[in-house]
C-alpha cells in the first residue's frame, strides 16, 4: 500500500512538471515531494494504524474539485454557445503549451458544439519572446485573425523574433501596417498583464493551465484527463435547467470561487 502511494506521489510530481513553471515553483514542488516521500518512508518503517491513516498534504494550486470564476471578457473564443467552456492559460514560447495543442484539437473533434475554447495570455517572464508573441496575437485578434496567428506561432515556436512575427502577420492576411502600429503602441499590454494577474489570483502559476467550466487542470495532460472532467461537466450542465447560452456566465462566472486562497 505504501509503495503504491509512493508511485502516486511520483506520478503527480511528473504531471506537475508537464508545464512551464518558474524555478522557485519547481523547487517548491521538489520540497513537497521530498517531505511526502519522507513521511511515507516513516509510515513504512513504523507501521502504526493511526499513522497510516495520515494523508499527504494537498498539492499546491487550485482545488480541482472546486469551480473557479474566470470571466471570458474580450478574450479570443473558438466556438459558439456551449455547455462546456475550456479556458486555457497559455504561453506561446512554452513547449508544453505547444504539446497540448493536438489534444485540444482532439477535444474539438469529439465534442463539437458542446465545447468552446477561450485563450488567456500568461507570457512567463523567463521566456523572452513570450510577451512579444502575446502582443502579436492580440493585435491579430483585433483583425479577427487570432486563431490563425495562434496556430502559426505554435507551429514555429523556435522562430519568434520580431521579423518572424511580422512574416507571420503577412502570412495570415492581416493589414500589416495596422498590425505593426498596434504592436508598437503596446495597446494590449495592460490587458495581457491583467490576464496574468487573474491567473495568478486563481493559483495557476504555470502554463498551460486549464479551467474546464471553472475546474482546474494543470499541464499538458493526455486526452483522458480532459475527457473525465468534460463528461462530468457536460452531464451537469445539460441537467441544470439553465439555457446553454447562459450556463457559463450564470453557473461558473457568477457562482464560482473568486480566488484560490
């Protein structure tokens, strides 16, 4: 039983690192891992029933069983009215964010109009091209081309210099002069920083992070991890008696937790 618990801890740590996080976050995770494994080793040596009933501390971050309020505002949305809204907190330079894009496409194909996607920016400070890429995508969104820029940036993640970003703007068909003026003005920096602050308030410190009808899922998880939550939320939403077009605003934004603390 103890050895099984140790394997679960190690798996959880591995999944937690399936995301881009700061060095301090990694150190915190490793300290938690060390403390939990030490307790499990002590239980294995001691064997007391009362001791064995002790539970390891809950992992850091939002409680995956709670619903958190994450307003859509003017963020890019893929899909129309849907029973399930997946809010993705992401960074264009994060390799794990790129890795999960195929999983998100699989979700889109399986669930169709029942699921929609919302993109929230979280350009991490140690990724030097993340903020310029976020600005590039926000200015593309101004011309209705966010998702084309989104796909292009992730497809060319190793080439995100200013000249590359301008080339991508040309490729996706925006008015390049208007796009360049938008990027130079920094007009969306405040909005991006606001999204970063909101993600931090909800405890989403790394990328990618997901809120599925407000329920937290961290990292580049495989399809079954998403599917389990989506299926639960889809059933709950359809049985709620709330109209599809109003479900997210009324049941998630209005009723959800305002912070992770």
